[in-house]
């Protein structure tokens, strides 16, 4: 939400109609307004973050890459096998079970006989941002890919992004596009990859861009498939809790703060297939 929306009468009418039609309870309404307030002054908070940290020396960039896919999971066990199938067999994988309340842990234990991965089992629900930070802190690797448990990676995405990082030493994060799907209507990832063999366009976002960012939709990239280096993650303090973010979403906040100090390449290539009908609230914020 932008500043202009706070004084836009039609916006408020639409919002209250949404609240009435969905018959939201007090906590849900409070959450909506918390998000609105958080996203009302993104540019100021982002620039403030930059100025608070600009005198800290930048880290040396990794010269060799040790990739790992991190899968935060809350009550999405039934989708995990599809996610695991989409990851190349030679890539390290960590699943973070964020204290799921359904049979997710049992499903994960069954999957151990078919797939190789490390499991982090949170005793309490840490939420997505803290689960990812925990997995990175416990890892010996230095290049991380996020894959939500209900999403699917494209077959050649990891190699494609690795090549970009190897060929361009100024890049610290690589992101691609997502294709949404519902129910079991999963697009054929092989066909999508084959159609993208032609040279694809991309854009490199640089630090100067932070002065232009004024809304949460400024970037167009999928969080699933996003690759970033440990050095840059550590420099900006990892993923933030809601109270510390420059915007409401943990992924966009992370990407925006990353841009304060490091170049980000966003490709037109599809990185992942995004399930749009399975979101759960706990574990996300």
C-alpha cells in the first residue's frame, strides 16, 4: 500500500467491503491494518536502514560456491515430495519443519528412505524468517536457494543461476519468475524449461535503485528459487521479524535490504512453480 492510498476514499471503501464480506475476526482485521501501516513508508525505512549500516565494511565475495536448498515447511508435508523431486540429486537439501501441527513430521520421516536431506525440527513455531536463518546458521554451505514446501523448482534453474554467479562477480542474489497453479493442475516444468532455451533477458538492480522503491511490488521475482550468498545474508542481518522489516513481507524486505549494498540480478526465466491455493498463516510471517 502506498501513501496516497491512505487518503484515497475509494481505497478505504474497497477495504471495508473486503472486511465485511469475509467476516474477519478482530485479530485478522488487526493484522490487515498492521500490514497497511508497515507498507505505508517503505522508501523512508529502506533508506534509514542503508544509512544505519553504510559504514560497515562490505564482505569479501565467495569465490567458490557450495549450494544448498532450504525448504521451510509448516503443515505442508503432503506437498514435500513434489518439491524434493524438483531438486537436482547432487544438491544439499535442508527441510525445516516449523513445529507443524498435522502429520508433516511423519511424512518427512517416510521421505527419508527415498531422498537425501537434513532435517531441522523446530520445537516451537519460529515462523518462516527465523527458520531460514536457523538453517543457514547451522549450514557449512555458502549459497542458498529458498524453496517453499508447496512449490516446485524448474529443472535447470540451479545450474542457470550458478552460471550467472560464476560469470558476474558483482552479483550476490539471483531471482527468476514464478508461474502459479492451483489444485493438482501442475504445469509441465520440462516443457517450460525447453521453451526457455533461447537467450533470456534480465535486469541487474544496483544500490541507486533503493531511492526509487516506494511499494512492495517494486520487484518482480519469486522467492522460491531465489539464490543468495552467505556473505550478503550475514552483512544485512539475515531475514527480519515483522517488527524490524521495511515492508510487511519477509521475502521482499530481505530483497530490498539486500539491494542497499549488493547487486541483484532478476531474470525473465521461470525459476519455480508456485502453488496458490495452499497457504497457511502460521510459519509465514
